[in-house]
């Protein structure tokens, strides 16, 4: 069963309206976006990461009319004194892509809403691409249409003849490379590019610049850390975690003339974050940290590591509204039960 028609049916049955009557309203949906940009052939392998400007505007319009949109500082203060307004929302972006300035920022200004961007400082400083963008570049420019061989100690077979199979290959390699150190990832990507006779840099990561970040900072956008090199925190030693967080904070503090108080951990599941990184972030003076575990920040909790709600590029507007209500995990569970009994 495809989940999207199910969401649509439930939406039009009014399940959202019924649910609203019972839900704990003193909670905040911290929305997590990555890119806001039109879908095209270059980003087709990872459409879910790119929310189109049209969808983004519809979402922003909806929350500006129906919710209390807070800055991260407001959220932190209101959580601390347990005064979270009903239907609170915070808008966040991870990775600091240039398209946030190009497409999302004008829309946020139009509706006069605050937001936060989490920056991995190495990529701003060096102009290097994120490994998943290099992978996109390799798979999009490959001259070999199939590959069988050993990659990172595993036997891999993939074919790149159509969008579906390229998509599967993309996520298989993401999983294979994710938990390697930055240099090792570069090495593995180089080997893959050679196998597939592909260009690693036909598609390059374009990030925000310090100049536009300074402009955005003066217009309601908060900048936080997304660590320095965007590694999986769990694979690092405590010393390495401290360096990753400290370095990004130092660069952000200097370049943006601020005290950086918020951090979002890369990848963001509890298992990717591990137990040390949140403790170290608090020791280094961060007030709150963000995960990508799906859920809400609750008024009656003292949590420092907050859950967020990931918004995808293929979400319909109905799905977006159901996510805001926190209904998607329950619906997925219901779907699993239905499929199990079929
Ligand atoms: Zn990220």
C-alpha cells in the first residue's frame, strides 16, 4: 500500500480536526529542512531533500496563519520558564545551502518569520562539497552503467540504467560511506568515480557565504553549529567530538560576531549522535541541541536535546499538516499493522 493516498484519505476524513481536540497543545514542532530549490535532473536522486519554493511558501503561509512561529531564542526561553504558547513552530535548516538565501529567505522575509540555519563550517571555509553531493555528481555523470566489485570491504553490485536503480545505488553508497572519516570518504569516492568513469565535481555543493549570513543574521535568522566536518558523532572519540564542536563554534563566533548557542547534530538519529556529543555541547556552553528523531519539544520537559520534524521535498501539503499534528508516526504504525494482517 502506498502511504500517500492513505494520508490523503485520512486528511479528508477530518482525522486531523478530531485529533486536534485531544492533543497536548503546549508543544513545539521544530521543522527541519535542508534545501529549498526547484526539482531538476541534477538533484533528482535525492528529491526528498529539496522542498520546492512553491511548497515551501504554501507551508510558511499555513504556519504563519495557524501557528506561533518562534525563534530559537524564544523557544529556549519559553521552554525554560514553561510558557510555550499553543501550536508553536520553529523553522530550521541544516547544512547551510546557498538555496536557503536564494529561495527560502525571501519567503521568510515576506511573511516576517524567524528561522535558524545550522552550519558545518569546514564547507564554508574550504568550498569543498558534502560527500552526498559528490556521490550525486558521480552517479549523474557515470559513463559505466553498471558496477560489480568491492567497495569499502563489501561486495557491491549496482546498475545505473534508470532513475530507480540510480536512486537505490545512491542510498546504498550513502550507507556504505556515512560512518567513515572525512578523508576516507574522499578516498572511497575517488575510487568509485574511477570505477564508473565519472566526474566527482560536475555537481558541487554551493553553501551560504559569510557575507550573506551576516545579512540574514540582521533579519531574524539565527545561525547555529552543525559541527565542523559533518561527521557521525558516534564514531568519534570524546576528544574528536570536542574539537569538532569547539572549532565550528569558534569560527561561527568570529565570523558572525556572535555567541553561538545552538547546535544540530549531523544525521541526527540518537544512534548517530551517541551519548557523549550532547554532554560535550552543553559543557561548551550550548543552550540546546537538535536531533532528527521525529517528535516535538514539550513544555513540561527539561530536555536539552530536542526532537524535530523532518519536512521532505516529496511531502504533499496534506502530509505536511499531518506531520505538524504529529500524526505521521501513528499512521505509519497503523499502516504496518494493516499490512501485517493483510
Ligand atoms: Zn546535515
